[in-house]
C-alpha cells in the first residue's frame, strides 16, 4: 500500500495508525488481520501492519523492519519486553492494579492488558488481532503466572461507535471472585474484572489520585462524577475534613462505600449525592454552600452522562463545567481537573479551564500537573498515546 509522503514520514517517526481517510478512494478488500506492507511515494518500505476493516484506522503498524513478520513469536517477544520494562521501572510488586501492556506504545497495537492482583483483563480494540490471541494469552500466562485472563472486545465501527458491551469473557484459568480486593499504595479497592465497561478502578489516573491526597489535607473536598469513589478515598486518606461525592448512579455510590470500608474508613462519613452534577452544583450555589477543593473528572465520551436531554461532550461542555465548579469553590481553594480523551489536546484542555475561569469571573494558577504513570509508557510521534491531563489550580 502506497502512502502519501506526509503520512509515510509520520509512520516512520513512530505513529502506529494509518487512517482510512489518508488512503483516498482506493478500495481495500482484504480480511481483517491481513498483513499490509506500507511504502512511501518512492516505493521504499515504511512499515508493516494489520488491516482493520472495522474502524477509521485502516492499518495498525506493528513493525518498521521489512525482515520482521507479524506472528506469534513477535507477539510473545513484545509481551516479554513490555513486562520486563515494568519490572525495571515500576514498583510492580507494590501495585496490584497496573497496566502491563499499553497497546501501540508497547508495540502491540489494539491490545491493552491490565493486572488486578492475580487476574488479567485484556482489552482488544480491533478484530485485526483476533488470530494472535492464543499466542498473546500463552505469553501472558508464562510471564505472569496469573490465575486467569478475562477478555474485553472494544471494537469500534467506521463511524466511531462502540458496540454494546457484554461482560468480560473468561479465556484462561478459573473464575475470579465477584468482589476482588486490590491494593494501591496503602489503600484497598474492590474491583470487578468481569464488568462490561470498567473494573471500577482506572490505573491511568493513579498520579491524579495521589495529587488529590497530597492537596486534600484540611480541606472540604467535592468530588464530581465520583463513580466508585477512588478519588474520594484518596481525599479521605489525605486528611480531608469533609468529602462530598456526586454521581448520577446510585450503584456507583454503593461501590464507593465498599471502597471506604475496604481501606478502613467509615463508609457513612462521606456525603454521597445521586444526581446530575450541573443541577446539584446549581443547588449548592442557591444555598451558598462552598468547598475548599473541587475535583472534576468527567466522562470522556458523550454517552456516559446526560443533562436536560443533551449528551455530555467533553470538547463542548468542559469550560461550562469548570465555571459551574468554580461557583462553589471558596476563594483560595483548589480546582483539580482531569481529561482522559486524546481528542482534547493539552492546549485545548487548559484553554477550556481558562474559559471556565473567565466565565466565573476569577483567576486560576496551576500549581501541579500530573500525567500518565510509568506503567503507561508512550512513544514519541504518537501524541494520541499521551491522552491523560490532570492539573491542580489555585483560585485567586
């Protein structure tokens, strides 16, 4: 497959995706998973990848050496290298929730693997890797001695929509407990490795949680979109004088209380409010209720939350959310804000925060920035891989 010059340069520099739109009107007809050689306008080899017939990404690039074949041996070697990297640079024995394989950045496009205690959850983002699954799972069992592996298929259509998620499928080993306890730092969380969308603990936000713990001391903390309460637990561990959590799902608050108990805290001490974040914030403003720290970690995608019949959009609504959050943040308080979508760049993220501060008629100064933890390595030339943004800003 011949690539335009700029695309060929980008692939050589490390980007692992060839978007379908870059290929023009030429038809591509092989079955998903078919190896595709990529060449530049001069006919020189650029890379080799697997054809993805289901998504906006036409080819996922695995190698840039014409002598390397995409086969089981390559997969096993990439798994060994990824886990060796964690052993070298991460306190892998002290973290029971850790990313072992970070997809494209570990040379395994479309494949993500996370460990929860003795159980692994493998997320497959493309059907192109289906024929490599057995070799992948053999390597994971050999390298980790895990008790079981669960598989999640997160294939997306050409329009970008994800299919309705089913429970994770047990593909190796014996079933995990329904409630599995895992340690992170000195805290304990309950996860469900069979859950359709999330186990309940996001490994990528670990540094953000640690930041909340650091800054929460002596503060009244409001946690928006609190989900299973991991940030609330960290705030409590950091010495928050008050923790208030808002989420639209009552089941999420039930999990949060379980996490408070697991970490040795009173599950009834935090205030858990079921409701739409914007509506609850508006009520707080009416009652003149304020907080010393507000944590804003909204869903990345539109389908995850809705208000007034309009779906949430991080790109469109983030600044409005920041304004509403600042309306309940006391002068001198701290705003902690996160974004986990690669579609919002760091520049767009900080601009949305600045616009939100302007809307609230106040000024912010960023005092802390956090990103992905070490078990989420990224490669230069692939900005989409460095998707997580987290800041702590002081209100003037």
